[in-house]
């Protein structure tokens, strides 16, 4: 579909900086209390995933996937859940392995291409026959995971009617290299600190399996993925992991209505994360690329509890698809 470079997002004058757009929701957003119902999904490999449900008997379901070192109850997850609820959807918001209150059981973690876990959540969520249709939405790393999953569905998506990704590093290598710049040093330190702590927990679970000395002096995603992500999940090295798991090269394969929302000022994303040519050639992929918005930001104004622009944009798009109305 034609790329929309100006899809209507206009930040307030005092919140145009991409870094403020990125950190504002984490620091200041309040989404109110949500009556989540917790469920532990046991997986066939002996591990588990923790799910949060918010249901009211609707016939359509949205499945939300969080970002790197996030969890099912982050403000951006709650905000998107509310946007779908007011449009007549039930919601399940799931935690990647090791991202809920308990460490996962196996000597592995989560990663950008682990679509088997999203597939398990989808299969479980639809198994009772409650829902006529479902959609998948992901943020950042979870957006890459979600769009890769949508591509893998091909022409037989079952009850998955649509997909969306927000602030998605479609080219994992390009995004990782962008994050090595001085502009992103603050974010990189925090990510590596949190990811390193998870590896320390994993090392206590499995003595002798991880080389924690490699955390010393670590400053890049390439170093972390070489040391931990790749060997824990069967990849040769970071490059092999990135090549196999980036959704970008696969987006031409998507066969369900899909929207990708990436701000052009996103400090985490490189130009390769904006698949203009694929979107222009595809009848399925819609690319919204507003000039501003930061990373998982899109803060619309001064009201802290207001529905954010990305939430309205994505929830309206997917609701239009689910209701069988035409997309302009």
C-alpha cells in the first residue's frame, strides 16, 4: 500500500524531541488500574509463559507482545489494551520467557525471532473457540517478533485477521549498530544492565553453562548477542541471529492486513528499518512513518491518561479490518 509519511501525528510543541517522546511515557504516564486475570501457560518443552487477560465476552481478541526487557503491564501495553477494549476487543498481554515474576525454567531466554512462543499463545488463546477472529500487535522487539510471525502465517492465517508493529527494528543489525552511537548510550547502558542481570540469574540456575566474564566491559548488542543470545538459542553468532530473525526482508510475504508504525525520528531505528519499497509494492503492508514520535512514544498532548496517537491509529486500523470495512 502507499506509504503514509504524514499520518496525522502532531506532538505538542514542548514534546517534539525524540528522546522526550521516548522516555515521557515511562516516567510520567498513568494508565489506571486494569483488572488483569493471570494465567500460566505450560509449554511443550517444559517451560512456561505468563499471560494477563482482560475479557468481557467479546468475540474478537488482540494479542499484545512487549518490547526488549519489558513485560505485559508496561504503560504502553496497558494503553494499547485500553484502546482495543473501547473498540470491542478482549485482550491478552503476554510475558516473554523470563520477563514475568519468575525466571523461566530452561537454559534459554527470549529473542526477536522466537515466533514459536507467540504461536503457542495464539493457539492456546483460540483453542476454546470463544473468538471468531484475532489480531496480533507488538512493540519494538515484540514488533519484530509479531511481524515475523505474520509473515510466517502466509496465505493460511486461520483466525488471525490482522497484525501491527510499533517502533519495530525491522533490520536487527542496522538497529543494533544505530544503538552503538553516543546518542543512545544511556539506553544501551540500561538495556545491557538489565539483560546482564537476567544472565546472572540464569547462570545461578545452570552453573557452568554461561560465561559471565564476557559481561565485563560489554557495551554493544553485538557483544551480548555473540556471548548469550546466539549460543543459548542455536544461532552461530550475532550476525546469524540477526540475519535469521529480522522481519524486514520477509515483509513482502505477509498476506494479512498489516500496519507498521515507525517514527522517522526514532533514536533506535536506522533507515533500513523503514521498508518503503516493500510497502509500496505490497497490497497488505501499510507503513505509517510520521516525522516525530520517538521510540514507542507518540505522546499526543498534556493529558497523561489520554489515548496515545499510536494506540488510536493501530486500534482503528485493526478494528476496520476485523469489521470488514475497507481501508483507505
